[in-house]
C-alpha cells in the first residue's frame, strides 16, 4: 500500500511539472483502483478461511464416522452338529472311529474344517456321548461312549464349546458323565446343558450358551428357559445362544414341539437357537428377526459306519455389538458339508462341499425352510 501511495505522489509531481492543472480525475481513478485491489485481497483471504473451515468440518465428520464404525464389534460363532467321538456297543468290526483314530490320530477328524473354526470367535458342537473310562451301564439299542483321549479331537479341531445335554450323555452313568465334564474342564473346553451354563468373553463381548433336552413342551421347561435367559440378561450378557436337543430322528421337517419351544426361547430373549438330534438336516427359520436352525444333522458321527444321508452343514452367525451392548444380526453363512471325506463310507471327517454338491445341500435346506412364514432364504 505504501508503494502505491508513493506512485501516486510521483504522478502528481510529474503532472505539475508538465503544466497539467486538472489532475484530480487521474488521482481519483488511481485511488479507486487501489481500493478495489485491497477489497479483492480481503475477499480472497475470507474465501480461503471459509474453505479451510469447510475442510476441517468435513475431516471432523469423517473422523466421527470412522470412530462410530470402530465402536461396533463383530463376533462370529460357528455351530456344527452331532459329534459321536467313539461308537456304540455291538457295532460291526472294521471301519470304526477307533480304527481311524489309531491310524491317523486325533487331528485327522476336523482337519478339513479346522481352518473354518480357527477363523471364527467361537465354535460350538453337540457332544453325543460321554468320553470316559467307565463302562456302559444302560441297555438300549445304541449305547454310545468314547475314550477319554478322544477329547483331543476337540482341542486339535479348534472347538471351544460342547452341548452335553442329549440322550446318550448318561450312557455310562453319572460317574461317566462326571468324568466327561472334568475332562472337558481340564482341556479348557466349555460345556452347557444338564444344568450347566457356559459363559465367556470375546473382545469385551459376553456370550452365554444354554443347553436343553426337549422331549415335550412343558411349563416347567418354559419356566426354566425363561429364568435362565433372564438371569443372563440381568448379569449383562450380550449374546445368548440356545442349544436344543429335540425333534424326530431321520425327519427333515421340524415338528410342532420344536417350533413352539424355539419361538418361545426367542420371545424370552435368546439371540439364536440351534438344534440337534434328528441326525439329518432340517430347515432354518427367521423368527422375529432371529435365527432358529432346527437341525444341523450329524457332523463327526462315529455311531454309523456308512450313513445313507451324509449331508450336513456349518452355520455361522456374525453378531454386531455396539458400545451400549445392543446386538444386531450381521452376516449369516451356511457352509454345506459332508460328514465324510469319502462318498462310499464314513471316515468321520466332515468335509466342506463346493460346486454342484454344495448347491444341492443348499437347495435341500431351502425346501425344508419353505414351510415357515419367514426363513433365512427369503
């Protein structure tokens, strides 16, 4: 600005020397130009400051969005079906579970699905039968037991939780059952059912697993389920998983008792219901925004050397939990499998199915789920 005023003074002096007396118009013109340039600079500075503020606001909004996204935790739980680690009394010789165990070791059985289980946050199966050194004490068509060392199938297979309430867990009496419970505890494997509730924490999210055998829909059972769920909610549990052992064997469609008690569990506050016992797959219902997976079928099932129906699946549910503990459903995934790595016999090694075979299992599940008002396939 000082340089501008100096230029104006020089011009005045020059005009006077040259004998020009009317210089006011020239001075006014120069001064107006100076003022316009000053106003232009001021406007440019204001625009720059405004742009900076807008950029800062956008960055803050972006940071807040990222912060909000980071506050939601994703927990993925895998569910698989009946695991009979052993066999039954009177089972034919050759091709038994024990033969594969002796030849290939404990890691063989879950070898094909272990990568799936290792990538989740929790894996839950139904342990169908005791793992004990105690003898069988019940008389039934298929009394089942496994040796204590078979617990390594679970530990080496990245299985963290077993539902232990079923119609074979007491085949070796209360002493065999207690040995099984102690064995699972010693090997850091959780268990639920028969009065036990398994509770754990993953990344700050609390999870509870409850198990029940259902041979009829009684008020006592409903009161028990409701009280157990209420207790967990009062304790601040974020995710409650219910495992039912129910249904009709070899029947691909759920019955009215399964449906009534499962829906009751959801209405009582359960986040997901998963079933076992039929030894075959059944449909998957979506009820009040929650999943009811009625039967996962067999998985590593030592009580049948060559089942005619080898289809099974792993069901994975991802839960999204925010800082307030509110739980929302994320991705639901069905992983079709066979109970065996071979089609002509049972190797007791669950194996993922891909391509046409995988699509075939999904088509079966979709058909069995069509009877529900809403299903996972809709």
